[in-house]
């Protein structure tokens, strides 16, 4: 299965805490990349030494450069060779360097033309910065499924009632659903009034008390989503502190594998570490032990066939996912047409 990617956009390469002074190997959009900290910045280079094509990630970091573990050539954050223990440095001794920005506890990488990298295009995830570390829950979930399947899963949250019945489900099926295009984003909202709160929200609305549930999923290209949820006692207004927000970021590894990143936040009990750990366990079960196996099973059934080419039967609940796929296809086609025009 071949995959066309949107290149001139920012993708999540890692969470900030994952990148240190030890080389981190990560394949992104079919390209092997090595990430490491070079002083106050993060460097991202193609993970292939130009000498004998050894992975640079099998080496070490020294004085802001990654040193190949095979023959000792060192490459700086700009990709140029900084040290050759065997003789002079030539112009050919360099590797591709990728623009990187560290923002909102996320390491963003630009996989397209470096001169087009614009930090203003990084999604606004200020809600993460405004949440103390004690109320953040992060996951990196390598998933053997195409990144669009992972996005579909989040644009149709009705699956929660069936795949996550004991934790997150119970309020999506039968909810009022709207999907709209707002600028460059696709927004789907679910509203369910006078319902029983899922287990995830029992601390806020304990049964048998009834709740009003509101959920919003906002997608922007290529595959960055913010999902916001609020459950309050029926008939009451929701407040900022009632809202739970989470970043869901799907970066393709290959055509059939995905780096799935999650950073969940909340507006209450901000310093309650024990509560965070309970939530972490519940969410890990939902994302890792329920979503991940289902997505991987979907991919296995599709094999090398494309999703659209397999002629899926579409339901009303697929409106958001379909809109996202169309928007992404339009952007990829426009980018490739522009590249051909310049060739």
C-alpha cells in the first residue's frame, strides 16, 4: 500500500520529555529520523550516515553533534559534518536536517521543504501550557494501522459506547451530532442531555444523578485533533474547570503504522496526583487495550488495499471522518499539483 502524505505541515515527532542527549530513532512518513538535544534546541537529522549508511541513532551525542557509532563521523544540527577522524571534511559529508520547533510540550517536525517551514502553522495548544504537570496525562502509542484509520476512530466517537462501555461510553449513541467546516478545521459536536455519566466522570456527576454531556472534536491537517468534553449535572451551565481537553496527534510512521500521541488535561483537581494515576490507568485501558487492538485488526483486514478502494458502507455517524478525509485529500492534491507546476 502506497501513501501520499501532506508534507508542508508540522507533525508531532515526540513529546519533549522523550528527547534528550541520547539519540532517539523514529521513522516519520517513511523517513528514518534521529532526534537529540543540541544545547537548548532539538536537532532532527535523517538517520543515515552518508558514509556506509549506518543509523546515526546507533551512535552518541557529543558537543551538540551526533557521532556515528560505526566510523566516528560527527554531524551537527544543520546536517553538516563537524568532525572526520579519518581526514578532511568534504561537501558531500552531510545529512538532511529537518526544521524542528518545541512548543506545548511537543516536538514538532517539518517534513517538507525546509524554506517553507512556518512556526505560525503550529496548532495552538495553549491549554496544555496552562495545565500543571500534575494534571497532564501523556501517551505515545505505536499502532499498526494507517494514521487515517486512527483519525476516523476519533471523528466518530459513537464507538465509545461499544468499545469502551465501562469507562468512556454511554453518552454518544443518540446524541445530537453536528459536523461543520470552520476555516481549515473540521468540527464535530455531540450533545446528550439528561444522561448517565460514563465512569470516567463519576467523580463529577456520580450516579444515579443525571448529566448533560458535551463533546467536541476539532481536526486540522494533517492529523492533529483536540477533543474537549464536559459533563455537568443536568440543567446546569458548564464551566471552564468542568472541561476535559486532550490533544490527539497521529503521525504516520509508514503507510500501515502510526505514532499515536495523546496528552490529556483537565480543569479540576489540578494537584491531585493520585487521581491522575487512576485516570491514567482507565485511559490506558481504553486507548491501548481497546482502541489499539481494534484499529490494528481493521488494518489487518484491509491489508494492502486502500480504505476508499475497499468501498466501505458509510453511515450517518461517518460524516466527520468523511469530511476529514476529503479535506486532507484536497490539500495533498493541491500540494502535489503545485510541486509538479514548479518541476
